[in-house]
């Protein structure tokens, strides 16, 4: 029996060939809840540990700060511009908000990815989206 979690974790899945990095990333993720980001959902960012992909943000598909990075989330690339790795799963309004948050925190996300910031330094550098 095939274990689909190896190839597809969460509704966003992964591009082919990236399943090993996905199953291994959890240890280095910073979980950021809505009250910390201004987003309606939780997001996770990681440090680079020689992963075969560029910097990205994991985004929960569930509003309210619930959800699991393994089962209820998908990836949004940071560079060269924010975009879903598997397009069409995140509602357009959510993708716009996440993209705005990524642009607002682009340098901080990259610095964390590059190991220039520790997880304890991260919160002071992140900027929260303004609520309308």
C-alpha cells in the first residue's frame, strides 16, 4: 500500500522531487499565528538547511490559527515574487493577503532563511499587516 504523505502532504502538495525536504522541515519552522501577522491564518517560515528549493512560506488553508503544517497547509514561494507552488488551491483573497505580508516582511524572511536571524530574534523584526 502506498503512503501518499510522501508525495503529497496537505492540500497544496509539493512539486515532484521535493518530498524529502517537506517531511524534514518541521524542526526548523517558526509558527506565526494570526495575532502575530495580521493574516487570517497561521503561516510557518523555515531556516535553510541545504534544502533543494528556494525560500518559501507555508500557509494554513484554515482560518483562525488552527491547522497543521503537515496536513492543512501549502507552500507560497517568496522569490522572485510571492506565488503558490501548486496554483489554485488558496483562495485569491487569501493569496493576496499572504503575498502582501511576504512583501512587507521579505527581507526578514530571507534573513531567517539565510541564518542571519535566530528564532528568538525573528518576532521583533516581523511586521504585522494592518487591518482594514
